C-alpha cells in the first residue's frame, strides 16, 4: 500500500496503522502531531487508526523558540 507523508510517497504493508508508519520512518513521537487529510489524529489512537491507500499524512513537529 502507498501513502504520502509530507508529500513523499511511502510504501507500507497492508493494514498498517500510524504507529507502524512512524516506526518504519524511525520517527520520534515526542512533540509530534499527525494529521490524515484535514483531521488531526490524537496519539492515543495511533495504534488503532488503520491507514488507507493514498492517505495524505502530515507530520508536524512542535518546536520551541522565539
């Protein structure tokens, strides 16, 4: 299955969830927000949220500074 993460095509196993995607990408989860299309998915649902073919995933990292 193919999904798009920050506009980059990523191949995943079928029936993958957000947690599996982040593990495959070796992405730290602290300070991370995940949106699928226009919807932000709470981190407590990452294990349950099943990704679909051609999903548009946006990863947003919180930063501090000013």
